[in-house]
């Protein structure tokens, strides 16, 4: 195990740093109290949010959380709360993803699920003064024809609230080749391509996401660090990796936070955003992940400002939101440090569950 990098002596307020949240599963961002309230309302047991000992168990917990969302109003409440929580953490843009098939049997067709989330997200974003865009995602363990249907819905919402198209679930044994057509549909509509890769599978999955799917961003992607040539390719192309440090630790992608590759990727010139993935199941939200990167990974304010810039420049935000956010990041960096750095917030207490054994790897949703 390597020693943790030194923590900078002084630091600016990370809550005031404008940032984008680009890797956030909508249902996985549910507040625990909302989960409990909706479960009680619909006569269901409150699903557990801790105790997963394998990736399969983790997926089961995620699906159980999805199941408390029984109505359009439930889904819209969740969306509004996700936007509110993003604004609280200093995000000026939030781009949550949803695999809409989770809700087809309860709320309605994919089109109705999409409309409900986009409507609630845009209304909440106006209320809290931030930007909102939705990522529709396919499931790589499902029929590729389903992914193409979701991509067509996403394409129909391009310019109206959907900004990106994703691909989630188990990389191991589910390569990207069957999903080339779905991503072509999405890219032709002007949507960003943002598949998961380089989490459960190695750097070859990142390379395939770039070559076959035309990835503009890669959700996770941290195992690219295992291939120096791929790292150079990412840096040269300016491709952003949407990194989730706590998720990577608790799902045994990395053995410890001290060994997380984020500092090495940044030092090699790879663009990276920092994200929370599934706060309901992992604990820390967006701000706490930034604090963790400062306190545990030793990133100074200059590096964190660069991360925030990448999260804006690589997002689906409109040009005006980008210009304003980037100017505000510059202003944040010009401010003098106002406090001594050190363990703060949720990051100080560390992750909330033990890592999943590396030998039992299945993916999150």
C-alpha cells in the first residue's frame, strides 16, 4: 500500500466551487428518508442500503430501491430532490442517468418515464438556479434491440432535455459490440455518448468504448491507467473519465483510496470529473467526494478546479451555462484560501460500507 499524498495546508470552500455532476444514477441518488417514506406509503418493506457482499447483491439492493417508485409523482419527487441536492453541493449542472425500463411496469412506457423526469428536472433546475440534462441509459446485459429502442426515444428528446446516452451494468462478459447501432442512433441525434467502461473490465473495455461506441465521456474508466498507451490516447483526445472514488473503493475496483489512480490520470493529462455514482448505497454525495479527493488523495485547489472545469466542458450543458460556470471557476481559483484544509464532511468519516470482495465482481446498474 502506498502512503496517502500530503494534504494541502490551506484550501478554498469546495461548496462554492462550481461543478458538474456527470455520473449519478437517478434512483441511486435517492435520499434515505425518501426511500423509507415511499416504501411505507406503498406498503413495502424498506429496502436495505448496506450489507452488499457481492456485485450481485449490490444490484439487488439497487433494484429494490427502484421498486419503491410506483407513480409518476414518486419519480418526479425523486428528480426534484436530486436537483436540490446537487445545488446544495455546489453543482451548477447535474446530468443524472436513468435506465427507464426499471419503471415501465409501474409508471409507463419509456417515453412517459422520460417525460416525467425531464419535466421535473427542468422545473427544479429553474427553481434552484442550476442546469439539468438527462442521460438515458441502456443495459448491456439486456437485448441490444432494447438499447436501440431507448436510443430512439433519447434521440426524440435531443434538444428538449435529454443530452446524453449511456450503457451500464456488467462489463465483464458483456462487451460493447452489440450496442454499436444504439450509440450510432444517439450520436446522430447530437447526444453525447457516455458508456460505462474500465470498471469491472480492464483497459480494453475503455478502448472499445472509444473505438466502437464513439465515447465522448467514459463513466468510470479508471482502469485505463493499466495501459500507458491508452492513457496517452485519452489525454490526446481530451476524453473525460467520470470518476467515482468511493464507488471504486466499495466495489473493489481499487484496493484502497491511497491507491486510487485519479491523481495519476490527472498528472498524465487525462480529463476527469469527480462524481458520487450512487449516494444512497455508497454514502458520500458530490461535495463529500470533492472533499475526499482533497483530504485522502491530496488534490490541491488547482487540481480540483481543473476537475470542475472538465465536468463543465465535458457535460451536456448549454453554451451559456458553460461560459458562466467556467468564469465562476476561474473566479473561485483567484480567491485566497480561507480555511485550513483537513478532514471535513462525509469524506472525513470514510466510506460507509466495506469493499466487495474482488473475486466476486458483478456490476452496478
